[in-house]
C-alpha cells in the first residue's frame, strides 16, 4: 500500500505527501480518525464522482475485452486492444509500468492455473480455457479496478465450479459491506462459502483501497482474519477473491516475478468489483 513518503503514483518524482496526497482543508472527525488511525482516506463527494467515472470507464473496457476473448485470439491481441480502448477513453492503464520489476502490459490475463498477474503473450486462447481479465483505468487522475472471468467454449466441471464459486464468493462478500460491519466480515463470508464448495481461498493476495491511488489502505483479506476496521461511509476498496480447486498456495514465477500459479496446478478463478460504503449500505462502482 502507498504511504505518505512513497513516490507519488503520478510519476512526478515527488513524495506522495507533497504531490497527490489528499490536501483537504477541513476533515470531519470521522475522516480524521480513519486517516490517522488506519491510513484510510474516506472519499468526499467530489472524489467519489471522479472515482465512479474511472470505474465506469474500466467496466466499459472490460466489456470490450471479454467480448473479444475467443478461441484463437492471443492474450497479446487482447492487450493490444486494451491499449486502443484506453486511448479512445482518454484513460491510462494503471498496471503498465507498475511495481518492481515494472509490469510490462496494460492488463492481466490469468489462464487456468494462473491465480493472478498473468502477463499477455502470444499464446492463443483454446477451447476449455478459463481466464481472468483484470483492468484498471486511470481517468483524470482517479482509479477504477475490476476483473472478470471468461470461459472459452466448453470447459471441465472443475473449472466451471471455481468460476461459479468465485463469483458467488464475491457477491456474498459485497452483501456484508455496510456501516456497522467490519473488514474481517468479508473474509468470513468468502471462506465460509468457498470451503463449503470444496474450494480453497488464496491468502497471499488481498483486495485494497483504491481511487486516489492504485493501492491504498486498507488491505482487504479474502480469508479468515481478525481485521476489526469498521466500515464507514466514503471507504472505497476492491474485493477480488481468488478461489482454487485445490490447495490455496501460490507460486510466483521466478523469471517474470509476476505470474502467480497454483502450487498443485489445479484451476483457479477470480472476480473483482470496486465497492463504495454509503450511509445506508454499499454501492458497486464497477459492473459486469
């Protein structure tokens, strides 16, 4: 997660606190408490509107990418299309150049046993593949983040099961997002259901705050945990459960330092939404 002394996400070369760190003249008591105690920025109405727009653009880009994902199409061709779609929308792909080593593409395309951070390449999609497409667009300096699963033709029962279970886990997790709940409720909702369906929950990767930066506080674990941060209006974060048909452990590719695969080679699936906590409940800012 980005901290005040980290380089700003915008590439200015300045520390975040001197650049895009929220310069709000007056914080109400709740916003001040969350920023001081948890490092969480509760978004104001202007920020929410701009993040909502970034999420709309992200969802529209994902619509096009998922429609284009067919047998014979390479994941590199999907990345080429992503570049075109971002340019057309006057948006910047957040993953490109992010991290260490710098991520080389504009989207993640994670196939079959790849849990996350799959790098587009020249492999054509094949009948029976399942794939997660993860897109994150920056619009006017604000971030949207979402991912979806695509099934290429007919697939196995095991692959279909993890796709369906991961989506249901996401939907059940969203339902607990409301004032009065806690971040740990998300992991409980997900792992309760996943284990009931003979699946495991990846615990090496988490959801995260998003909007003003690509990755903000809080971290949002998808497995059982004891993170007692209460939900509060203005919190914006992702929920992105990664559900495996076999063991939960991931192995990071030692060559590209990004691609995470299941330890046992069994299939995995993930769906992701960006969520806003409201006064009365939640709002899903991205859409399928």
